[in-house]
C-alpha cells in the first residue's frame, strides 16, 4: 500500500489530483491510502504526531502563508526519507526543488503519464530504502521507521516500544521478533517453529549470489509469517534440461485464488497480510523485479488452506 499526502489550499485541486492518482493506482493494481491537507502548517502539525505514516507527499507550490518550498524544507527536518512531489501552475518553479531532493514536478493539471512516472519513481525509491527501515504495525497504522534513527527497543510482556530520535512507537510483538525483522531470517524460522527440509541442493547454478539470497530470504520470511499448524518449509532443486528449478514450498495459509494474479504487484497487500499485519506489500514485488533483472524464472502457485509453492528457475553452466 502506498500512503499518499496531498497538500493544497484549493479543495478542487486536491479533489482533481486525488481522482487522477486513484485512476493511476488502479491501473497499476496498487492500493493507496490518501491524506488531504489544506495548508503546509496543517501537514507539518499532523506529521509531527504521525512520523513514518506517509510515503509520498504532493505539495502545491503556491499555497498562501507557508508555501510549498518552505513546507518542504520543514518536512525534510522531520523525515528525510519522505518522497516529495511539487505541483505547480508556473514553469519557473520547476528547478526550485533540487535543494530539498524533490522526486519530481507536475504541472497543473497533471497528465496521466506524468503521474505514472512519479509513482514509478516513488516505488523505486521505496525499494531502495526497503532494507534501511524497520516496519511495524499498531492497529490499522503501518509505520516505516529509518533504522539509523532507532535508539533502542524495550518490551513489557507483549508490548514493544521503539524509541527513535524523533518519537516513540508502540506495537505488539516480542523483542526476539524485532531482532529477526531487522535482518535475521534464521531466527525467524526458529522462533516461528518452522521446520526446514532440503532436497537436491548439491547442484550448482549461476547467478548473482547477493540478490538470489535476498529473494530466498523474502520467500522464507513469507513462509514463516503465513505459517499454519506444524509448519514445514521444503526447499528442493531438480534439473530441467540446461536449467535448475529451485522450489520453496510451505504448508501454510495459502493465497486465495482471486488474489494470485496480483501478488507481484507494487504495494499489494492481500487478505492474509491485512489479517496478520506487518506486510509492506513490497516483498514479492521486489522478488519479481530482481528475478527479471537476473533473468531468472519466478512462478507461484497456491491453494488456500494448503500452502504456497514458489519456483525459481536458474541457468546452469552449460546454458551459458
């Protein structure tokens, strides 16, 4: 899900931009949540109490009182990772935002292809920041907390407190779960009671080790998060001509049939993700993008209540 703020002192302009963004997101099969603000002061006041709850903000340059540029400078002081897009009716403002690292500019009224480009760049920027943020959920609110701003975690029974340089976040979990969420997949599997079985992994494949490990880590993390009773993950490999197929299969919750065509979409969070919480909607999207970059096959099958199987197809030495 992409969390979008629209800041413009003209209600009609906010409505027009939101409608255009909703159409663009629908075409991209990406979920969005919108927050509207009629002034820079209002946006800043809200964000000071809700840090980490916005991914992307569209700012009108010509607002009265605090204009878009002044608002952007103060936003940067609050959240340096927040993606900013300026909306303006005057071409001379186009180059003003480089000082605050704006993602882009839109001339009023925005054209669909401009919005598509901005949303694409926003998704790529979030992808780059994916490993540098700690993601947690409290109720219906998803927080994105830069890891470098985190001072410490504390726990009182099931309630965890994350203290950052800017604010304090509270959510339900365990400290050992926090540790794995920051980057320890092995502890996640152990803590989740997942048994891992392997078969045929003595074969060699040729690919970029770093990104292949990242993909496998995401698949194992999903298997642990959406586990069922007596969870088992089977990782197996078999030859297929001049290729090797690596399969990661679990006996977990499974994915509803009507959601399968959308699981690789940017920001898509399925019913399981909404129920369990903590889903960013970016994991399988990143896997698919990286698999394409590495020229690997990536397919998924699933049966609700029975489990999910993901197959990666690698080239062998003979195929090169």
